[in-house]
C-alpha cells in the first residue's frame, strides 16, 4: 500500500512539475537562459503540493510518505 501511495505522489508531483516548468520556460525571454535553480525549486514545490493533496484527502498524515 505504501509503495502505491508513493507512486501516486510521484506521478502527481511530476504532472504538477511538468505544468510549472513548461510555464516557466514558455514565459522567459528568448534571450534568457533557463534558470536551473528555479526549476529545482519548482520540483520541490510540486512534491510538497502532491503530498499536501494526499494529506488533504486523508490518504496520508503529515510526515507520512517522506
């Protein structure tokens, strides 16, 4: 069960990150390079958001699935 929850969190996190990273890249000026630090932060934020979602629906509690 834990592995399935971890997989679901990973899938949701990746979906969120894909949307955020795509928007970040699409809104930059054509002469700007991609900000790797910003992309890393977006990945962390996406993972936190996915965990918060599963906490919100009661599948995990805070601190689970870390």
